[in-house]
C-alpha cells in the first residue's frame, strides 16, 4: 500500500514537471546557456578549449562520483560490519597525483597557445582606441581620424517601465563601433576615470580598461552582423548602462562609412593642441559633442527639461563671461546631475562651450580656444588634458 502511494506521488510530480517544462519550452528554446562560439578564429578556439575542459570535467565527475557511489553502496555498514583497517597506499596516492598533473598539462598546452595567439597584435590593418568613461565608450580610429562617443540609447521611458521594453533593451547605442570584416583590427583599450572592461563575447575579447594603461586585443571578424557586449567591470552606478555594439560590414561599406564620417568634418588627426581654431571648426565639432554629451539633459534645442535640467538658451551662465562657463563645464555642479567634464580634452571643451554660446538664439559672438581651456584648467589645479 505504502509503495503504491509513493509511486503515484512520483508519477504525479513527473506529470507536473512535464507540464511546466512544456510551458517553459518556448522560452527555453531561445535561451542560451553556453558561451557563444563567436565570429573570430580566437573566439572559436576559446570556445573549443572551454568545451574540451568541460568534457574533461564531466569525465572526471563521472569517474569520481562513480567510485564514491560504488563504495557507498557496496561497502555499506550492513554488508561490512567490520571496517577494513588499512593505512596509506603508495601507488594509489602516486596515481591520483600523477593523473591530475597529466590532465592539467594536457589542458595547459593548447590554452597557452591560444593565449599567445590572442596577444599577437602585429600586422594589423586598423587601429581603434577604446576608452571607457563613466558611463560610455569612446572610439578613436587612429589612422582614419574618426572619433566619437557611444552612449546607451534605450529611452528612459523603457527603463522606467512606462513603455514596453525593446528587443535590445540596454544593449543598444547611438553610435555603434563600425568595423570591416576580414581585416585585422587592433584595439587599444584604456579608461579615463575608473576601471572598466571592454567585453564582446562574439570576438572572444574581454580586456580590462585601466586609466594610465593601454591593453591590446585584436579581432578579424568573419561574418557581417551586429555584435553586442557590455562593460564587464563594476564601474559605478551606470555600469549596467554602457553597452557595446559593434557593426561588422563589408570592406566596401566600411570605406563608404569612413568617407561619410570624415567628409566635411574636422579631421581629428589635424587637431593639434594649441592650434587656433576657426569659429566654424569649433561650431561643427561643438555641435557633435553637444549632441552626444549634453543634449540628453539640456535638449537638442537647448531649451532644457524643466524643472530638472535648465535651458541653455538665454541662460545667464552661457551668456556671461566665457571663463565662467568653461569653469562650470570643467568642474560640474557637485551634488547635481551636472557632472564635471574634466575628462574631455581642451579642444572638446572649447568647441562645446563655443557652440552653446552661439546657438539656441544665444549671441555671445566670442569663441573659446583650447588654449583658454588649458589656462583655466591650470588655474583650477586640474591636470592637463590636450
Ligand atoms: Cu564601465
């Protein structure tokens, strides 16, 4: 009777499990539990190592637990009331030291070879400097003179649950990194404030971004597509809001993109420090910097978002002496959302300040040169940043 009850209970729980499993099945189908094998030779080798190590662990687990359960069952007390009383077994001990040693060596050799390969950044076709900021990434194409920030583009309304979440919630940006397929791209990874980490699983890259250090990584992407990653080093309140989006395109499309990005734009390679800039150069660069870094709060048209963010149109600071506005942008207003932008270069601050002073109906007429910013930076005791 008791046995029957147990069996019926067991059957019932299996039925419940099956029903719930089928309900979950559609979700499970799309879920990915393993790491991706990715789209670069390195990422595929890393995946291969991971799977090899995984199956070795499975085999070890089967053997170890097999011996354990065999011993538990076959040498249980009811069968052997008198325990064996042996001590030490030299050969057994040597065996269980040597076998793991061999396994470790077998795993270490291919792993070390992949590490060497990962480190070989020679003969690259394109060099991109990646800089982590709280909380965004900046990409600089060192040979093409292209430079931009990449910010999270998921609207606040989705983050506040006022709107349904999009398919790439918190994994989308305004300006993705664009790279060509089939070319060796060398990444120089660093940071400007705290430690971040540039992680793109499909490229097999997770490289620490540390202020004052430049770490290297490389990738040759085989397949055009959109690859997403994120910051992988807890870097403050916005850590979860600085995703990485890389768009890999054909070489021809990449060349077109480079032309589009450099056409009519001030070429970063020619931005010499202390060079006197013309107003139109400053305005052009300033518009871009404003759009990427200020417009989220002060709005594209400079009319702000009352009562949270003041308008910059007809604002007394913007219309006041240029030195005061430079100071404000360099130091921010502690305790308010107006952060300090001291990690921007002198050129960037000069252009964004010039832009605000002559846009949105503001008519300050003056322009600000990088040298002015450098001077104020110095008077505030901030480190140089050209
Ligand atoms: Cu970060």
